[in-house]
């Protein structure tokens, strides 16, 4: 993740004035990582999930939360994770039959984010107000 921080500083100096500043971009990235931790903490409880899939989900959630804590702080990352998990459960009406609602919104984003957080940071650095 240190690579992400260095990348933010390096990219920040080459972006147009209207782009997000590196601090705001890192804050957005930390919030998304914490939200992904919330997503994984929710879907690990899906009924009838094989043990291998549960381990993968747990590992992904742990990685997302660790990165969020590295970018923000533990208290804020944990709170964001819990709030997002509650919101996702509400979005699906607390009914596993509606889990696709949450998966369609978060699954690909979270996989991509954990695969390449630098690319997502670059997205935020290029975002305009």
C-alpha cells in the first residue's frame, strides 16, 4: 500500500487543477475499501457456501479492511465497514434471496479494487469535483 501512497503523490502533481487532491482521493479509496470489507463480511454469511469460498471471502474482507485501516484509521474503517454492511443488508431486504442486488453493485468493484488498488486510486485522482 506504500506504493499506492507514493503513486498518489507522484500522480497528484501531474493532474489538472480541477482533479481531486491526493488526500481526498486516498480518503475515497479508504472508504471504498472499508465498504468492500463490509460487503465481504455480509456475503460470508450466505447459506450453503463451500468452505473454500468462505476462506476466499474471509481473506478478501481481511485484506480490504487492512488496506482501509492503512489509509485511514482503524476506528473510522471499522465504522464504515459496519455501516456499509448494514446498508447492504437493508438493500436486499435482509433476504438472501435478494443478495444479487448487493452482489451486482459490489462484487466486481471489490474484486477489481483488491486486485489493483493503484488503478482505483488513479480513478479518484482523475475525478473532477
